[in-house]
C-alpha cells in the first residue's frame, strides 16, 4: 500500500483491538480436523475476546454440540471425516434448534468459484479459502456478528456517525451542520462503499469483503481488485472532502486504512462541528 493508504492509525487506535467489544461474551463452534490449525483458531478467538470456543473434528460432533449449546457463530471446515462441513450445515439449517440461524463461515482449502457457490447456496454466510490471515478471519467474523444485530428489527434504519446520517432505505447520506441538513452526492457504488464502512461502526472492513459486497456486477475476483478499490477510495475521499470541508483537515480523509488490507470510516461520535 502507498503512504496515502497507510495513514490514520497508530498502536493506540487499532481497530482490531476494538473488536474485543464485539466478541466479548460470544460463543463459537469450530469444526476443524487439523489439530494444529484448530488449536490456533481457538487460541486466536479467545485472545480476541470470545468467552467460549468449542472445537470438534467431525460433523457429527457439531450436531451433538449444537443440541446442548447455543453459538453466536459457526466456523466449519468443509472436508472432514464422516459428515462433512457442508452436509453438517445443511442439517443445521433444516433444523429448528437455537443454532439453525447462527452465522456460519466455511473455512476450507476448496476455494474454487463453483465450490464457493455451493457453500453459499448450502447456507453459509461467508466462504473463506485457506490459508487466511488472522486479521481477515477476525474481521469477517465480526462482520457476520454485526449483520446479525443489524437484521434485528429496530425503530429506525438510519445510522448516525457524528454529523452524518445514513439512510439505508432512502439510500442517502446527509450531513447535518448548525441545524441545516444537506445531501452528500454519491454514486450508487460510492454509497454502497460508505454504507458498508459506516455500518462497521469504526471497525475494519477488508478490501476483499468490500469487493464481494459492493462490486456485485463482477462474478469473479480479478488479480488487480485491490488497485481498483484503491482508485475508487481515493476518488471517494476527495468527493467527501469537497462536500464536507467543514470537518477540517484533521478529520480528512474520512476513510482511512488499517492493517491487513482493511479500511475504516472514522468514528465521528462526539465530533462537534460549527458552521464556518
């Protein structure tokens, strides 16, 4: 990454450290038959803030664990002895237990497009190819947990971040300053990017996740996808600065970079802006 995309965070403002609040008190179930990898994932999740991480090595053990426990997220290998991860997930989704709707991430070496589609159509909420970095794994788990909260009915669909009000229903971004409100002019793609980042509430979103959710007209991942995203983010930063210049240079760019090819929309909570 270039210098422009590296600014905005230091060791005291690490968005990955902020995930502890998302994971606190959470329970995870991991299906993984490689002992070393299973131990690593378990230890990483516990270190990140999970309260309980149960690890099993067969699909049958997953079904047994789900009969007596409630999990916030399922992380399933696809290739396991006996009942494989995909068949296990199908059975869980067809059931009526407490874990039937739990967010499920497939973590597997089978990463072809056809296999990804099979996994998603079988009930997976995300499909991750091994190997995957710890930070991207944590970010994707956090995204699923946020989506679970987001899908819970609320009185309003608007998201507030300091002077910004984002309406998912109207697909608008407004800037409220000194009692006046004005629309921020964004293209559909730019709105999708801002909505994804603002919904994360100051937590990191990887560029791979952004591509999957915002570049929906693409049915494959090009080799230069990071360059495509970086060019769009640079243009979006300029657009936001032009239309929200009152925020001042100290807060621009509003979209900053974190580690592991991730992006964050600044948390502007408590920011008081006076009209110039």
